[in-house]
């Protein structure tokens, strides 16, 4: 097997070098850090032949045409921050990075839309938009290194989903390279465009299994004049009643997250007490000053009604708090995505052992994440316990990142629905030779 693999590796490297020159990097020349990043994402101990960095869409098309012609299996990536999320890819011959496809194609300031290449960093995009008083309403994991394409491929939105919806709600145009190197487009560059099939929703969260994203168009929002956060802390029943009241109150927080009280105390640098309540509700309001003031006063009344302790964060304290929340997810931890009926969230947090893990879930959508240290005891049993709770409450638990041996010992996606046949048929249409991210998606697709 190793001999035939060596022949294949030489063929891959030679063909890619002919197309890309120095932008095709043989595996032996890849940095140890990058090698580890890739190996964490695949199911085999046999590495791919090379990593390639096309700088234009035409080069990306040539790479995929060559891969399809030779039936080389391809693992798409941006800068690799979420490469290990989801299932382990199988038999990868070539890693294709969009990191060099990082231009802003068009920013229609008056229309509140922007078109960018997939390899642009989210942090860089937000900085460019901020100069015009606008922003893309996402706050994904690994913000400083995450690319726009990687965020879409993994459907990683963040706390702002509470107010602005998921990526499927703000992605209005997409361009991607198919398995055979052909270019496909859908949607457009204006918000009300309804041309063609709605491939934007299909490509979002597909983990690179249907095509390689090359260009994306998003709707944007104006930056808020004022931002304030309230942290309400108390017991399970009080928090449950407060969340229900907020949902029906007409309040419009841009974020409303539920977490363990120990985590908020750590972030706010407050001391634990023997009678520390179990959980915290974090609500963030943004807008004009009068509107923020009115909404926070209404939430304070809800906190008082249910005897919840309250802390208000303004200005730099508010900004720092959310930066620290964004930095909670660490590459080395076991990270799971969860979703369930929102009414079941307090009960989920109540069964988690304080200090054993970190959790942040959206109070309205029921989506969020839980992470454990890699060396945590009985992490597999803990995951199974949480998965059971989510499934009992109409939801799911998917393992995003974890050591390969843990992923190989469990069902990564935990999918219990009846749409696998439909997914398989779609995969067959978009990638008939199964060369794109094989094994990474639900059901091993």
C-alpha cells in the first residue's frame, strides 16, 4: 500500500506543480503545525500528497478538473481553523486551501451587501466593513483565523443568531467550483434577488462535501450606536421562567445565551460562594441609546420578579466580556454542537457537573455548544448523556472537534432523522465520484 501511495503522491505533486508552481506544496515541505492540523481531520495515518493554494478561481477550477480526472480525493479548507470539525475524511490525496482567494470583490455600501472570496478572514472583513459603519452579523469560533468560506461551510454563526438569524438568512449569493472544475453560481448581489435555485442554503453547513466555495455575497447591517449586556444569575426554575417571559415580552436582544454560573463568574472575575446559583442568562442589547435603555430596564424588572441577581456591563467592560466569550472555544478541547427545544435548556445545564465543562446555548433557538478538556474523565459518557437529553427533547448533539480515537468510537453526527437517502441523492448529483470531503458529512457522505 505504501509503495502505490508513493507513486500516487508523486503524480499528485507533479500535476499540481504544473498548474500552480510554488503554490503547490508537497507534504514533506508542509510545516509540522500544518501537517498536524490536516492529520487531525482525516481517518488514516497516511497523509495526503500535497496542499495547494490557488490564487484565482480559474486555478481552483483547474485543480479540481485534474483531481476529478485522476479520481483524487480532495479535502477543501480555508486556513484550517475548523478543518477537524465533523467526521473524519477518508483516503485524502490532496488538500485544497482557499486562503489565497481573499479579495473583497464588491462592497455595495448603499445596498448593504458585500461580495468576497471564500479565503478572506472574517476579522479582516469586519474591519473593512466597520470603516463604513457596517458589519456582517456573525461571531464565529476562532474569529481571528476563521475564513468566510470556512464559516459558511460549517454553518458557524454564534450568539448573534438570536437577532439576525443564521448564515442561511444572510447569504444571498454563492459561487463554487464543482467536483469537475466547472463553476456554478446561484443567487445574486442584491438582497431581493430570486434568480435560480437556492443553493446558498444547500452549501451552508455542507462541510465542503458538495463543492468548494469560491465567492460569497452577504447582506449587511449598520453598526449600533450603543451596546449593553445584562447578566442574570439564579437557579434553574427562576432562569427558566425568566427566559420564557423574555420570549413573549417583545424584547429584542441581539444575543441571549444561557451558560453555567461558574463561567460568568470567571469572566466577570467575581467570587464563588457556597450558595452559588447554577446558571446565568446573558442578554445583549444594541441600538440607539434610548432604545437600549428602555429594553434593559424592562429586563431588569423581569430579573427582579424572579429574584435573579443582576450585573450590567457597559462600554469597555461589555466589549471585553464578549471578546472573552468568543475566545472560550479552544482548538485542543472536545467540542460539541447541540440543539434542542429551548424549554429544555435549563434542565440540560442543571445536569452538567460544575467545573467539568463549558457551555453556551442560545435561549431562543436552542442551539449552542459544550466543550470538555481533552483529558477530562469519562468524556465519552458525558457526551452520551447530553446527547440522550437533546434527543429526548427533539434535538441533537454533533461532535465538532475531538481526538480521532474518540470520533472513531462514536457516531460523530448522531443523526436520527429520515433524510439520509435525500442527502445521498444530492451528494450523487453534486459529487458523483465522491472525491469531495469523503466521509466528513452526515452518514459518511
